[in-house]
C-alpha cells in the first residue's frame, strides 16, 4: 500500500494542481457561453421576447416623444428583466441534463468561482439582449439613445450585473423545483426592486439621449452599492446553494 | 493512510434513514465492490464520499480530509448515475473542459490520449448528442479518470456497455489498481464488479451487512453474499 501511495503521489505532483479561483470562473463562463452559442436556446427566446414586447407596446400605444421620455426607463427595464428570466432560468437548468452539475461541484473549482463563472456568462448574454433591445427601441420609439452611449451602456451594464448576480443565485436555488420557470421571477424581482429603481431612473433620460436629471448620484450609488453587496452575499452563499 | 474512512455515518431523507451507523475503512490502493439491492444506500454513500451531499451525522474522511475540501476533490474522480457530459459540446471539448477544471497541464493532449484509450479517438470532434449510450458511458469513464485521481468513485459504470466496452473498463480498473489508485465501484453486475475487486462491501437497507476482502468463492458464486447476508431473491 505504501508503494501504491508513492506511485500515485509522484505522478500527481508533475501534472495536477487545484485550478486558481479566477481561472476556474473563466473556464465555467467559457463553457456556458460556448454551450449557449451552439444551441442559442435561451438567447433566441430572450431576443424574440424583447423585440416582440417593444414592438407590441409601440403599436399599441403609439407614444409621443413626451410619453416615451416618461416611460423609457421603466419600459426598457421591464423588458430586460422579463427577457432576462429566460436566460437565467437556463443557467443551471442546462446542468440538469446528464447530471452535469454534480461533475462541476465534484471538481476542485470552488463553488464561489463556479457561481461567478455562471454570473459572468449570464451577464454577457443579457448584455447582448439589452443592446439589441436598445437598437429596436431607438428605431421604433424614435429615441436618440446613441448620443449618450457610454453612460447608457455603463448604467445598463450595472443594472444587468445586479440582475445576473441575483438571478443566477436563485437559478441555482430553484433548479430542482418543478415550477422553476415560475418561481425564479417571483423570487428575483422583489429582491431586485432597489436596483431596478436606480436603473430605471438613470436609464430614462439616457435612452432619450439626454443628460440625467438631479439626483443621478444617489441612484448611481444605490445601483453600485446593490451590485457590491449582493455580489459579496451571493458569493458567500454559493456553497450552500450548490451542495445539498 | 486509509483512502476512505467513515465513522458512525447516518443520512436521513426526511425521517427515513438511508444510511445507518456506517463504519467503513478502505485502505489506499483497494478496489471496493459496493454491492446492495435497489435502495440499499449505495448511491447515497457514493454522493457523500464525493462531497456532493453532507452526511446527517458522523465523520467522513477521504484521503484524510473532508471530501468537500478542494484539494481532496482534485484527487478524486467521480462517475455518478448521469454521464455528466454536455450534449452540445464535442467529446474532446468535454474532456478539455474537465481537464481545465482540474488544472491539468496540456489539457488538449490529455483529452486526446484518453479518447484513444476508451476507443473514441475517431469521434473526438462529434457532438456528444450524436453518441450512442455506450459511447457516452465510455466518454464518461474517460472523464472520471482524466486527471489520474487517487480515489475513483464509480456508480454503475457498466451500464449500457457492450462486452468489448466492459472489457476495456475492466482493463482500466485493473490498471488503476496496479497503479495504486483506490476504487469504489457500485453495481448490480456482480461478476463484472467482483473480478477487479480486492474488497467487498454489502449494504442492506442502509446498514453495512458485510465488509471484507474479496475471496475466490465470491467469484465462483457471486450471489452467495446476498444469500448469506439476508437479501436473497
């Protein structure tokens, strides 16, 4: 037995190491993106949903510029949140086929890195949907959203991070429920209210190509604070969420 | 050092005790055939050893540490009921993914080498969804052994394998034992499991009914253990 131990030990030293935290997260994110880009299940559904809602709303209400100015932030973030649920639901559901989640959890990648990798992949996919939605919004609502492109993309990126962080955590928690498609939005949206409020307030004027009004700093702080706090909280809870 | 140690391990599903007062010590380099009828607790025990589930009570040590320890997980290979492979990725993409998750040098080379070893070299770039059940199982076995683990936990690895693939897997198991790896093999296929085994454990309704070295008599009459320890039929 001692010989056996020595043989295995010697071989291992040359080839194997526990992967770094960031590297583990990157590998998981890369795998999720590759899987999604190959099937495009969630991406197509989410994109179609966003475009249809924006078009229907435009045809149904035919809003004036003033009405669009008042509604832009709320409309866009409602679309982002509901379309995002389609991507977030798939995040851990994808791991159910063939019990892939077991293999990920049994690997030496820490649950927090595994969770962060999934958050990053979801964030990229959600950003693709949000940016495509902005193009549709610009065309059908006659909004000059590209005028403040940098600030708008920054705010959408922060809001999308909040959606991704909270949504991915609840996606892990609800993955084994039969009604997970229903449960995920029911659990995520109430928690997201502060971030959504901040994102809606900041997005409204920027989506119309205008400078944000008074109180911008408070909403921005709220959004950044939400992102930092919930990222830390979700990372701390990731092991409990992933190991039965 | 013992590879696996369980002391007074219990696991409950609600009020139902799936594992009861389990004491088990498996030496390093052993190949343990874990036997038992459906519902005996084999999969639960393997999941606890793999760190996928917490024991309700008692102590579990794999290679002297908690199985949920990252360093221990890096030294374990696990093949559960599912094949744990992504249908939308190719065979080589799946193995490269797991090689990277285990921090292996030359992930691609290692993946290629294992595909050849399980007879899937020609299908390296085919998507797993196009594979037959037996090919998927062989790929899953390659995934479990890819990082040369010191402890390998295999739940029903012979499922869906044809005679040639069973032979390949038994060869892998024999090589692994020769190389000093510890293997825990849960299966209903007694003859296939007992052939490479050095030790045998029989679970009956969550209790350890028998544990000992595998004898020649067991090979000659694989059903004997079940008859002797109260689960005939």
